[in-house]
C-alpha cells in the first residue's frame, strides 16, 4: 500500500522532519512518500495561512491521486481536509483528526500543545468541537515559538507544558499540535508515561486501516 504524507506548507525543513518521523512505519507492504506543497505558505499560523494551504493541498492531492492509496495532510490545522474528502476517491486523513481519535482510545481526557500563541486556543477548541470530541478536551496550551521556532531548544518549554497538561489539567494524552514537533513524541511518551503523539503514527495507522477496509469491502486491487 502506498501512503502519501503531504506537508501543506512550503517549508522543506518541516518536510524532512515528517520524513524522518515516518521512517519507522515503512515496511511490511507499506510504502510512504513525503511531499511538499511548493506554493503553500511558509508556515501555517493564521486563518489566511490555512485557507491558502487548503487550496494548494487540494491541488497537490488531486495531481498525485493515481500515485497513492491514501493520503495524510500533515498539519494540525487539517487544511483542506473536508474538501479533499469530498473531491477525492482515495482516503484522506487529517493529522489532528487522526490524533484525536487515537488519543481518545488511550484516555478520556486529552490536551493539545500548540507551537503558536494564545490565539491558537480558540482555534483548536473549534476544531475539536467540529470532530465532536469537545467533551474529551482537557486543555489547549502553547509554547509561543511559532512553527519555525520549534527547535531542540524549545523542548524544555514543551516539557513544562506537558507537565501542566497532566498535573493541572488532568490529561492522560497529549497532542503535539504542530508538524514541526515531528519525531519528538516517542521520547516524551517514555519520559511522562502517557500517550504523547506528533500525529505521524496515528495518521499512518488510520490511513492503513482505511486502505485495508476498502480492499475487504470494495475489492480494490490497486495496493
């Protein structure tokens, strides 16, 4: 089965982080391609960024549709996800969508940590509500570095926020709400003893499940 991980911004650095995080899921019949929307915004931090990214992501997904069996939009804003599900015949998964579903299996309370500032709180509350999971949301916190500011130096800020999510907000699962956090979740899960995800694993897992379901139910032999 072929899964496309699409970075909806134009940052090659973030694409490489996604690619690195995805490596451990390759094999046993799973092929993964990681691509960048060349004309997308440099980063996605505002509603306008999301609108532009949604348009460019949909173009890229439609252009590549014959090359994958399922696709993942690798951004916690899930830009263009609704439109992609409407327009494409192949399964499309959103990173936030997949992460919320996975986290809810590990805990009845989940928190999100954004790379952006306080304005991301209302954004994520609206997104979680649109997926019907608002009753599980313990909190939305942020580290205020911006997408491009997520570096090794930002990890200590991230850890402090995870501690608050657990011990102040009662969360048993934490979503690292930015693709720039890719490849950080495994170590943080071990350190804090709870489910922490950067979204890559849940997205790939759900994409695989959707492909397999189509094969069983629909006789799709393209994989």
